[in-house]
C-alpha cells in the first residue's frame, strides 16, 4: 500500500475532510506519510471552493505521533531541518495556515499527534480522547510547533505541566484547560466537527478570514500595532461585506435572537 492510501482526502461541497488512516501504527506518521499529509494540506489551501477543513483519524485514534520505528531508517525517516525550516517533520505543521481548520479527535492525540491537533483553530474531542506529550519518555522533542502553540492555546502554566511531565490529559480536563472546544460522546466527534465546519463555511468569508488573520498576527505585535493591524484587516471588509450584511439586518434578518448567516 502506498503512503497516499494512509491519508484520505474527501471534498464535501465547500468542506474537505483529511483523514489519517494507518491502523497498524495507530496513525503514527513516518516520512513518506508526512509528505502525503503535506500534499493533502496543499490541496486544501489551494482549492478556492474549499472554505473549511476537518482533520481526523480513522479506527478510533487521531494520531499516535511520529512513527518511531522510522527514525533510524533513511527511507522512512521524517524531515528534520537543523535550522528549523521546512514544513515540519509531521508534514504540514510549519505551513502558513490559510483557512479555518477543525480537528476531530478520538482516542490518542499524543506527541506529534497533539501537535497536529494544535494546528487547528478548534478541537472537537470525544469523551475517550487522550492528549499528551508522550514523546517525553523517549527523548523525542516537540519540533512540530508544540512548544509554541500549546502555551498560546492553554497558557504557560498548564502547557509546562503537560510538556514537562508528559502525562495523559483526558477530554474533560482538556476541555477545562481550553485545549478542547467541544466534547462529544464516543463516535460523534467527526459529526460535530462537520456541523461546526458547515456553520463556519456559511458565514461571509472575507469578514471571517480577516478577523482570523488579525487574531493570529497580533501575537507578533505590540498592543498598539495589533489594534491598528485589526483596523487594516477589517476596514476593506466593511464595504465588501459589512454594508450588505447591515442592510439585511435592517430589513429584519437576525432579529429576536435568530442566528443565521
């Protein structure tokens, strides 16, 4: 079986679903599989018809991280740039994120699998989900964005707890610390993620993407510069989408608590 068979890409109208499907390895990623995953994300980003992506894992597991059996194999090892460049050993983790991404997590999302989940704007986890820096035990560092994204998502104190101890964090605790946005019964994470994706895809896109862009870019700016950048991102959208949206509201749309795009 080729590595491409371990990464499934499905286009459903304006949503794509990218699925890791390598049951013998609990969806653990080696070099060729990382390249296939990167290609799937490139396809997602360059397709103008796709508005939202969903990343998930098959067979009851999100991703067990890097396939450690490939570390010493020149044919299967992942890309590790000594200067920290490239697109990331797990595949897409250093690519600029261009569109909303939702992770639908079942079972284990650990080590590099946790880092893949952290790429997403939102995470939907089943009650059986487990997150953790399990690579702590094997001397394998977080080099797919984990030390950057985890503190930004859940705060430094909680992130250091996970990073230093490598302990498992269940869905309920992950929800409490802000690592997870929704918790579902077992077997329902993908369904809930798709529901969210359709909702996000239904909104006026230029406005939503401008707000998303500003929220990410502010990390690299001073407070004053971030406020100005927000204005720069949003000002063109007032004419492009805001005037039309305001007119719809004045005409009666969205009144009395109705929340529809």
